[in-house]
C-alpha cells in the first residue's frame, strides 16, 4: 500500500516554498518567487492580488507534478504574536480560561480578534505553569486559509515555522540536549534571520533578526554581515536573560543554521559571542534526503514531517480556526431557527394586512394631493389672461420663463461651485498637530490648485529606532488622517512612499502623504 504524501508550505519573505514528503523522503519541491512590497511578506501589502497567488500555486503544483493535497502551513514569526509568561498552578479544566485571561496583559489586540493556541509545561520548583502563547489576527489567517483552499489544498495544520525548524533538527539528530541552547538561522540572501532559545525542546524565547545592511556598495563585505549578525544575536540573548532574570537561562551554546556562507565564520562568531558555536550546513545535512534544498525549503520539509516525527510541541492554529468557524455557523443557524420558531403567525398576518392598508392609504392621499395642485394650476392659468394691466403679459411664454430660470440656475451653480471648492487650511493644520504621534515630524507641506483638482501633500520623518515600529506609527498616522473630519473633503488620502535612510548618524524613515 502506497503511503500518503504530505506537503509543507512556507510563505517566506520573497518566495512560496513547497515540499512534498512521503515516508520522510522528499518526492518533489517547488520554490515560487513572488513580488512583495519592500520584500516583506504581509498579506495586506502584497503587490499581487490573492487570485494571482492562487494561480501561481496551482501552476507550480501542476508543472512540478506534485499531486499531494494534504498540507501543513508554516507562518513567519512577524505574522504572529508570540508571548512567554507564567500562570499559577490551576486544574487542567481551568487552564485555557486562565491563559486567555492572563494573555490580555501582553497583547495589543482584543482576544476576540485573534486565533490563538498555547503549549504549557509545569515548573514544579516554582509551582507555576510556563506558557508559550501563539496568536494571529483572524483576518490575516482568513487570507492564508482562503489562498490554500482556493488552490485546492486540504489544510491539515498551521503552526509557527520555528517549530518546523526544531522538528527538522530533531529528525537530523542535530539537537538532543536538555541544556538551554540558542538556535540561530541566518539567510543573508533574503536579509533576515531568526533566533529561538529552547530548553528540553521547549521554546523559552523567539525573535526575528533584521540582517539588512544599509550600504551604497553593490556587494556588502563579509565582515559587515558578520558584525550585523553578532550584534543581533547579542541583543537577543541579553533581552532573553533580562526577561527571565528571576529564573535565569544559562545558554550553553549556539546552533547556527545557514546555507553555505557562515560555515567558515564559526571561529569569529564564537570569539565575539564568547560561546561555543555549532554550525549546521543545511544543504549538506539535507543532501542525503534531497539535493539542493536551501534553508527555506528545509523548513517546508520540517513542516511536512508534522505527522511523521514525534515532537513535544503541538501548536495548531487551524484546529482553533475551524472550531470557532463551526461554532459561529451553528450559532447563526440556531439563532435563525429560534427566531422563526418564536414568530406568532396570526400576529404576523395581522401586521402584514395593517401594513398593506397603510400603503394604500398613503397612495390614495398622494393622488388626492396631486389632483388638488393640478386644479390650482388650471385656475392660475385662467386668471393670467385677466392681468391686462401688466405690460407684455401676453407675450410671456413658458419657454421664455424656462430660459430665464436656466440663466439663474447656471449662476447659482457657479457660485455654489466656488464656495464648495474653497479649501481652508487652519483646521487641517490643527488636525495635523493633534494627530502627530511621538517620533513623527512633518518636514514639508505643499498645495496645488488647478482646474481639475486640488492636491495637498506633505512629507514626514519617523524615528523610533526600528523600521517595523516606524512603519506601524506612520501607517497608523495615515489611518487617523482618513478618519479626521478636517480631511473629509478629500476623496483620496494615500501614502506615496515609505523609505528608510540615514539621518546624520541615525537611521530614520521618510514618508509622503497625498490628499486629493
């Protein structure tokens, strides 16, 4: 009997990575390049629309002869809310409610807007329960699920991609330790990385690494890349130690995952971090399973092993997504049935008859009013002929009156248009001052007024020390502008550009906003 294959699908920053695995062997794989805004995968900012992405996946599955339809989806850490916290010892039946209550302290969204799952471990020394809390916005997960289902795939599970990395290392026997270790992924081609601190295969800390280097040179020197990576790892480990200062984590070594570039730099990294470094060359490790699998495809392979490799972490956002969807549908169906069952049919018939009577009465009264006004108009026409004392009264025609009315209508329209197209700046400048958040400066304002349109544009600067934080603040500022009453006369308000560059010795983000 042929064993069923399973797909691992991972949307990285620049690619859609698909691996088909059967009996722990790679049968097929595909790597689909996609154009994403600023090379960041965020479904709300994708240049391609959802239909094009679906068609890309369908075409690639067909072209690479990938018949499998059961799929496990991996999500980037940047799409997720990942929190680590502790709760008191409570009975298992009360644990989910306790975690939901406690998580509200650590997340910037309402819990009802999220799909979440968690994994726990019991710390008997402190008599507390450690919680790994994973959540994603419901609207974002809806889009992921919609894309895969439209592509004809049967979603079996959805998990954070760092779990697939741990599963991959376990399957290749590169981790089997009880002492805390830091697992670092470095992909300088995509300019991103990831660090996860684990203890007994249980994550205690996870963070994205920004490996992008601002440089005017075509080729960034290897030493600069190493310095950036060392700095990001050091910041992450320091933060991790501070976060768990009451329960110190003594990280014994770093496991470094890369394609090829970092293999010769282990000694430098070890010296800079003052810690043993174990380098794992993914291409070499995966060579016996499948040739030419890079780090991103290897993660997809780790996803496809979800049902084949025993692993203690069982986060699955899709189960939560399905259960909430079923509950919602059942609730809506039950509510409709309940409303129908409670309707008094006799009462309903009486109300329908009363409504019809009221409609007929309104119609009858309207006809009567029209008849009354028609009679008055006829009387006025008869009396007009008797007004002989008015000069030329007999020469006044309906057509001449219409021409006079038309002239006055044109003048009124011109005056209204002048008043309507005036633009006042006092309220707009006041609104800008009120809406400006911490870290935002308005650096320039311009206004254009032509026969066809009016355009107000201004330039801004954001400095908060991090590109993501700066983008979020600028985007929030744009949203508040759209809602503000002072800008309601503009039909379109949009961000023309958002870029990050040098501001003296600092890096800051510049943005343009256009109001038309």
